[in-house]
């Protein structure tokens, strides 16, 4: 049984940085895509970033492009989301989700997953 645990969230000032981690146990992530998505209070879930199973394809929502960077270390069964130049509108609970493995990924494919962790809260505020 695959279990995902997100961590690394916290309170940060605008312009600051955080690195989120998504650690998997129970099954290797090597052959699966990973998608980070977020949900802010009163808003719909939003796909943030995705990475293909071999790490060669990475995509980002327009709202985070140029500020966020996704990576994976399959040997550690972990996926990371480096978030820079954070803005108040980035405040949300961030989740990682596992989707079908492919050489291409889409940030929208989180909607196809029923396997994600408990989330980690990111709050950007002065």
C-alpha cells in the first residue's frame, strides 16, 4: 500500500522560499508521475507542478512558472518542490499525488489520482 507524506511547509514572508518534500513508502515511485497540487480555503484545487516518471518532463502552472522547481530522487523515493519568491496567493495546503507513469505529465492530472498524502500547510504572510 503506497503512502505519501508531504512535509516542509510553514510560515514564510513574501519573497521567501520553502522546499516541500513528498516521501513515499510501501511502493517505489520510479514508474509513476508525481503531481503537486494545492488547495486554498474557499478555492478549488489547483495543479501546481508535475514531473514524469523519468524526471525528464516537468510542467508548471502559469501562476508559479519561474518561481517553483520540481525534482525527484527515485533512489530516495522522494519528490521535491522548491518554492521561491513566494507570494501571499501561494498560501494553501500542498499535496503530492501519484498518477500513471508516462514520459510526459500534465499539472491537471492530479484530478485522475485518488492517492495523495495529508498535505502540508504553506502560509505566506508578513
